[in-house]
C-alpha cells in the first residue's frame, strides 16, 4: 500500500477513529481490526501504529469518544432539582443513548483488553466525571459529610442500570420479565431513592 501524508496528525487521528466507529456500528466490535481500518483510510497499518500503540489503544480512544458523547447527552438532560425525577431523567437519557448506539455500548463494556494492557488514568478520569453527574443529583439525599455514601449509591444505581441495559441490548430482557425498560427503570429509581429518603429520616 502506498504511504500517504496528506493529513495532519490530528486529522488522521479523527479519520481513524471515525472509520473505526463506522465499522463497529455497522458490524460490531469483533469486525474491528487495525489492518481493516488502515485499508479504509488509505494508510499503512504501520502508520496507524505511529498514532496508537495497538488495537487495544485504538479501542480505548474510541470508547473515550463514546463516553464523551454520552456525557454530552446527559449534560443536555433537563433537571428539576428533584433527585427522584432527575435520576429517572438521566437514566432514560442513558438508555436512549444505548438504544441509538448499541454496538458502541457493546464495545465499551464487552471488549476485553489484552493481557498487560491497562486503562490509562485519563480514561478512568472521564468515567469519574461522567458518574459525577449522578453523584450531584444524589447528593441532596445525604449529609455533606457522607460523600462515601453518595459514592456507594452511585455505584449501586450504575450497576443496576447497567444490568438492565445489558439484558435489553442482548435481547434477553423478555426472558426475565415482560416489563419494559422504562417500567424497570422507574421501579428501580422510585424504590431505591425512596429507601434513601427513609434512611435519612431515621
């Protein structure tokens, strides 16, 4: 393959991630290979490895963009200052995103990094910032000194919502229940937030 140099480093970075995203959304993450991306953008695989350490690194960067997109979606969600309503709004915005981009969501949660590969700190920081939106909504249900309980509540809700999302995207939700994602989410939020409120009163 002839070598190309008609893109800046930043342009090629965007081009590669754009093509990787197209492949994943069209065919699923198992169809994603560095060689296939290189052929699609017209560069040699070696050129890609000048920008990404390996396929794992490329996936981490693509997942980071997915998280950024999700964060923007949640940021645009209208909040009312009521924890129960706001958590439900954020949860439904999250599920709308998952429904719109199911294969990017699968890449985010189902792709396994190779042995010896670790998520970089800047990636985990992005996850922390994303979860901070949920923490900010939950915070009024706790005393200012109970930040550890806020963190615990965020983890419980996130794990629960992830479980619902996993069942829904895999097509196995109907095996567990005939209720919709909305019904399950509303029940989860209402009962969990209700429990937090009751605990605070005591």
